[in-house]
């Protein structure tokens, strides 16, 4: 692979990373840890450890990025999180 091809590949990778969006869940006084954990496992395919860590971060810092990816993949997941009663948005 030539140097020019490597540079072009790096630029494409950087653009792909820059196009990643995030689902952020915000803390609330309504949902239990168990509900948040179960929802993250079901909707975002988190492991139980990932979901538990996210729920703790949400509780103590007020928010947590729970998923990153292309917008077309995140919209249905964010919709499901909202339908489950979580406070979520895509940024």
C-alpha cells in the first residue's frame, strides 16, 4: 500500500469516526437501577456488567453515553429507550 493510499484510508477512518453519534441517558428520580440495567441489556445489547456500570455512572454523574454508532442504527434504539421511560437523546 502506498503512502497516499494509507493517508486516504486514515482520512476515511477519521471521517467515519467523526460521523458517529451517541445515545446519552440522563438520570431521573423515576427509574430503578434494575429497570435501567434490564433495558440497556435488552435494547443496547449490553452485558450485565456494562449495563450496571452505565447505571452507576448515570446515577452519580447525571448522564452516560450508552451507545455510539451511525444515526440510522441509534434512532430505533433511542426510541425503545424512550418508550421504556428512560430520558435519552442522540447527540
